[in-house]
């Protein structure tokens, strides 16, 4: 019995690394799709790998997403086929680039013939076996898309980035969820270390040193988690840090944590001063009430007011335990 396997469906050549790699589930066309063909000038077909390991052929009409304007193919336009010099024969695929000969501006010698291309790998994705157009050209997509400005701002934040990863997971963006989890984990390590140290001391030097010490640990943790959770090579490589990035992150985190130290000191000092003032005010008010009771002959009430551990229904001063607590803490 003989069996044949079409390696075009499972292998591809990575021009960046110069290696032959297996096709794997990913949103990137180059990593998860093969056998690209262009039919009728604009109908792009490909065999795409789904998350469950199955292959699926899908087709998308590029004429609904591209237009010819100003001697180039433009995104967000439609109807580029109408500008072809020889109809549908004017267009072809060069790798993952859509190229074509178009009717250009009119000159004294007639219309110029313009040849231009657009890289489809940048603008198309494999959405679990379906060819889809990226939403980067949409304003809301630019802000709130899985690679949008808002998302890129939230992902590196401690704790909040973990919530962003959870939202990615619900939306089916597994690799982006891994990216958010990795970035937030590194930030959370530094944040947790500084938070724990701030409970013991708010010395700026100490906070800066702990941030500097934990930064390379956090970066290594990010890379380790990324290598085991993210399948998309491009997303995984975007998390890897160069040697000079270590020093840059250490300096930034140290300055940020050290700068927070004086703020915490001022915050605690202000709270302490307000606390002491409130304690003194309560003490003065209670003293006046005790003296008033003494002058009026209500010695029993005065005794109870000065003895918070012997309450009585006849006492006229009820906040004495609170007064005692404020007074003790204010003298610390």
C-alpha cells in the first residue's frame, strides 16, 4: 500500500529565518495557509489550517476591499478590477503580493500603464480556517481591536493586563491572550515586589532596588511563558527582549518605583497628621464633657467616661473607646 502526502499543505519556507517549518494554527497567512490561487482577477483562494488541525479551503473577494487610486492600490476602497489594463488578466500573485497592471494618468502619449503591488500577508488573516480582512483601517478597530491602541496600553499593566488576556480568550484571540498574559505577568511581578516592600518601608532607594532586581526576573518569566503558550511566531518574537532592553527596563522600573517612594512618604505623613489632629480634637471635646460632668456633680458619668472598659447605661460619653484608640495611635 502506498500513501502520498502533499508537503505544500504542511510545510512552508520561512524567508526570514531561512528554514522550512511546519504549518501551524495561527492568524498569520504565511504560518497557517498554503496553495494560494487568484481566480477571476480578484477571488483569492487558499487552504487554511483550523485550530482543530483540519484543513479548509476558503475564498475572499479582494475587489471588495481594494481600489486603484493615485497610481497605487489603496485599502478601504473597492473596484480595483475596473482599472486593469487587460481585464482579469492584468492581475497575478507574486508570493503573497497581489500585483497588477493598471491604467494610469493620461499623458500626451496616452494613458500610462502602472504596475503596483500590495502585500496581502499584512492585511489578511486566517480566522480559524476563514480568510478575513484585518480591521486596522477601521477607526474603532484601530483603538479597540486585538492590536489596537487601547489594548496595547492595557496589556502591560499589572493585574489589568490579566483581565485583558481573559477578554482576548473569550473573543477567540488565543495568541493575543497569551501575549497579554505574558506582558501583565512581568509587570505584576515587579508590582507585587514593590507593593510588599512598601508595607515594610517606603524608602525610595529600597523600592528602586527591588524594582531593578525583579525586572530581569520578570523579563525571563515573560519569555518562558511565551515559549510555552504562544504559537504565533511573530507575536512570540515581539515579546523577546534584546540585551539593551534589559538595562532600559531596569532603569525605567527603578526610577518609577523610587519616585513613588517620596509620594508614599508624603501620603502617609499627611494621613498621620490628619489622624493626630482628629485624635486631639476628640480628646479636647471629651475632656470638656468630663469637666462639665464633674462641675455638675455627675461623678459617676465622669468615672465611666475615663474608664472605657467599664461602660454604663448612665454614661454621658459613649465614644470613649474610640477616643482611647485615637489617642494611643496618635502617640506612636
